[in-house]
C-alpha cells in the first residue's frame, strides 16, 4: 500500500504512524513495511537513527549489556556479518551499527528526520490517528505506535541562577555531535548515575580540574571492558540460536550465571569467593549471585557491603571513600552502574568530590556552583542529571484518545497500561517497551524485538479478521496494573528513590513503572494473550452501514 497523493498542507495518509527511529522504530519498519507490506511513516526528532545512542554522545558513553547481545537477532546474516570490537560497546560503535542497519535494510525512506511529533489525536468515527508535527504537518493512519524510548526526555533540575552561568552547559543526554573539548578547563559534573560515572573518568583525563557533585552514592561495578577476540565472536555467533533463545526466556534478556541460592543459606566462604569472581570478571552479574538479593534486606546487605569494601580499597582518601560508599538504597534497586576506572579517578589530585546529599546545590552563579555558601568555580557544567524516564517522552506529546482524553491526564497518578502495550481509552495505539512491561529492567533490544514481533502479529490478525478498532479493556488494564504493582511490592525495588519510581522528578507520582516479573514470564503472558484471541482487548469489526460490532468483550483470563 502507498500513501495517497495529497495536496500541499493536506493530511497525508498511511497505514501505520510510528514515533521514534531508535532500535524499536527501525525494527518496526522492517517488520511492518517489509513483512506485512504496510505503508509505515516514522517521525524522528533527531536527524539520524539510533534514538538513545543518537543523543547520548557524552564522553565514555557505553552500553551496560555486552555487544554480542546488545544487537538485533531478527536477521541471521546481519548478526553474522557485523563485527563488534569490544566486550561492551561504546556509543559511536552502537550508532554505527544502527546506521548500518538503516542502510542495509533501506529504512531511511520511511523516516522523516528532524521532525518531532507534538500531538496525536484519535478520530472515533474514522478509527484513525492523526499526528501533528513541529513543522505543522499532519499525517493520519489507522494505527499509532510509540517507539519513543524510555530514557529520552532529559532533564536539568531547575537550579536558581542557571541562566546566569557564564560558561558552557551540557546535558549528557543531549551531547553536541562535534564533541566537547575540556582540555585545560575547570569542569563541574552534577550527577553520579550511569552517565556521570561513565563520563567522569574520561573528563578527568582532559580537564585541568574536575569537581563532582554527588547527591547519592551509587553502586558501580567494573566493566572490565576489553577488545573482543575473533575466536570469541566466531564461537558466540556459532551458538547464537541457542544463546538468543535462552536470553528470551531469561529474567533480564541476558544469559547469566545461575544464582548460588539464598544468601543466608550459602556458605560464607563460597559466597565470598563467588562475589570476588564476579567482581573480577566485571559486568552486571553481581546482584544475581543470590536468589534473594532483591527480596531480602539481609541478603542485599551481603552484596552491598562487599561493594563498599571495594570502594574503601580503591579510594585512597578515607573521607572521599566514605562519601563514595553507597548506603542510601539497597543494591540493585537503582540501575547498577558498570564503569571503567570510576573509583580510582578520585585518587587524582585534580579531582574533588562534593557531597550535596545533606546540603543541596544552592544555586548556580555566573562563575560556578554554590553549595553551603561556597562557590565552586568552573568553566563548564555537565549535567548528568538523568531523564523523566518511561513516561516523560510520551507525556510531552499531546496524545488524545476517546472523548478527547489526554494520555498525560489519564496518567496523572502514574502510568496505566495493559501489558505495557495498550492503553484503555487509546484505541489502535501500541507502545513499544511502555510502562508496565519489562523494558528498562531488561536487555532493551530483546524486549524491543519481542514487542515489535507481538504487535506485528496482532496487526496481521486484525487485518485478516476485518477488525477496525482494538482497545485494552479497562478491566484488563486495571488487573495488569495491580499485578505489576503487586510484583514490585514483593521486592525491595520500590524502596529506592529511583527513576524507576519517578522519584527523580519533583511532583512525579511515585509508582514502580516497569514489570519486574522477568522477560521470559512476560513473553509467555503476551503469547498466552495472543493465543486466547487477544484476551483483554476489545475488538470492533466493521459492519456496513452501522458502524461496528463488538467481536471480543475484552475478558482476561484470571491468571495475569
Ligand atoms: P540517573 O541514573 O537518573 O542519574 C542522575 C544523577 O543526577 C543521579 O546521581 C541523581 O542523584 C543526580 N541528580 C538529579 N537531580 C539532582 C539534583 N537536583 N542535585 C544533585 N544531583 C541530582 O541518570 P543517568 O543519565 O546517569 O542514567 C540513566 C540511565 O541510563 C541509567 O540508569 C542506565 O539505564 C542508562 P540521585 O541519585 O537522584 O540522588
């Protein structure tokens, strides 16, 4: 199918509208355009593909999932041909991969770059979505799919005096393409999540002086990044079918070491040896050592104290080490950070750590950052202050469903969705890795592929069955939200003031947003819903002359 020819300024018509050309948007084109033959239009605010990896070009930006598994599995030739150079891929390499995929599958003709979607509205008579872009263009289609990413709406806290700062200001999530040279300059980094922790060692190598402002000390584990050997790549690729399948059935979309068992039932010497082994091997496997790390405070403390011990041995100045020891939340309840040389950076004579935990940043002055009456002078400020995660990038678009309801109003008390895929009151709209799905708790590419495959199957089914309108039922949505909340409530996850909880944004409701039951379990649930005729979705079938008939009452099987 092709878009109807339209007069200039008129609304263009397609089969599917997609917001975002990151890994989700790109795979949607491949699947919907090339397999289902649908006319797909993707709107992308950046001027290139890659989403997160297009914007987050800060020094040291690197994925915390190993490159051989942070890659698409949908095409055997692609996964065989692409060569990764390092164990953990750096941003330029991931972006080069995304660009390669776009070229290889000729995705760019389906994407409108440099075009942000500002509004999307559902027409209840026509059963179509119409989007409006920041260029004033309008396009409509029966389906709207959001592929906006979970960490795309970057945020700078509203510090007093920020506009008076005379130097340069950057946010890690909106880093200039041409890079920033900090050579010989005094730099302030505010924030010590993944972006801060990854960028601090690299900035320290350039800057004349670096001051790090830390509100919460985070747990960070060495990446032990290194070049990948030919043999490793060849052997992994030979086993890809098995390994990818295990990842799909796993908890986090990764093939990981099995847990030893419950912490307090494990021989302390065995536990200690395994903690050391995992620390020295590097990467995110540390918290998976016990079955109850995220369930029991006592178990959690065994792992947390192990990391604190490492901080004490890596950081020479005891006062700085004490500030860097993470104590404010259980390990694993905020995203575990994977670093290269983070703690050792604080042994450098030109690097200072300022805790703003008890004395917050007072204001930004023309010359620097003011804390407790002291002005820390700098020439540049790097805000590594994170994102309005999971809902921010959806809520900034005026998405209107039935009755003109705004999605951001519906979600005023926290996101509500069915499976993180559909929203009641927003027919024919699907979210890729939306809140209520495993998304950020998983290897994102595994979750993206699962969602896109599921949505594509569903659109095929809808077309074949002549169903013109589908919508999550309020009951299915209510039950799913309750299930997602119950799962989180049985763990330590909601106890941290994390971005998973919306706690990093003043005024944002505190709700644990992702589904924490694991990607394997979640995949089974989605397959079961599909197998049951898309239970939980209400279907309307076109009937000549009199609108539509309801084909499915949206009943959900009791076991969510
Ligand atoms: P994060 O993980 O949200 O980190 C943001 C950091 O900024 C964190 O240390 C915050 O402290 C700090 N922050 C935020 N607001 C302030 C104010 N007002 N004052 C001082 N410090 C502040 O974002 P990242 O970009 O590092 O990582 C996002 C995800 O990307 C990451 O989890 C990976 O999944 C990849 P806080 O901890 O809230 O006290």
